[in-house]
C-alpha cells in the first residue's frame, strides 16, 4: 500500500507563531493572496488532516473530507462532521486503509498538534507563508518546538525537508511562501 502525500500549510509572523496568546489567529496574519493560495491547495487535496480546535473554529462550508485529530476519539470514528482520529488508539496505516487514502494528497491546515503529528507521520511538504513585521509574544508556535526556542526552519530541516526559493504572494504586504520538501525542491 502506498502512503498518502502529506502537505501542510501555515502563515506565521517573524517569530514563527500561528496564533496569539489566546490561541486565536489574529487579523495581523490574514492576507488575501495567502488565503487564495491556501484555498486552492485545499481544493486540490483528497482530504484534510486538521486539529480539533482548528476544526471547531473553522466551519467546513465547502464540505471537504476532514480527518480531525482528537485525543477524545476512540480510535477512528465517523461523525456527521468528518472522521475523528486518536493516533494513540488507531495507527496511521489503519486510518489510511479504512479511508482509502493510499496514494492520495492530504492537506494539513493546522493547528500546532496537526503539524507536529504530520511531521511524525513523514510530512512530504510544508508550505510556510510569512507575514513580515508581525510578532505574537506568548503565542502558539507553528510547532511545539518553536515554543522551546527552535525556528520553524530548523524543525523542518531536522525532519528532512529542504526549502525551495520563496515565492512572493503579495508584493505590497511582503508576504512570501517557501515550500519545504523531501528531496530536491520542485517548482510550485
């Protein structure tokens, strides 16, 4: 069985944080060009791996197939709003097999727990957008290791992902996206 391709997407400020101290994504990290890039990627995906808090904060208005990470799920459980998965109770290969995800593209829009889980599962690519001039003191890091003082770049490189050349998404705001990938970086 071939494994799915896992591709994550996040926008961070200068301090590699995805949320403020209250755990919310602030308006300062919102950008229309990045949003369009992100939504197009989600539209191309065969499924979405998302953290529980992010799932609950963002209604699934487009009806995308969601796999929700949750420590309260009893393994892999189908609910009206998606499949709920507790990695401690159902191994990834079982999830891939039951949901028919082998060889498919899975987008990971966050939050931190989903990004950390995707790294552990063997993330294939991370699309890291940057909003310059924004810092979120005491906020939530894109990875748990960010809160321990590591940069997102260091975490991704340690996971075997290499950065490609940054792509300018919004000249006026200075927003870029860098795609970190396994092996040779490919054009977007």
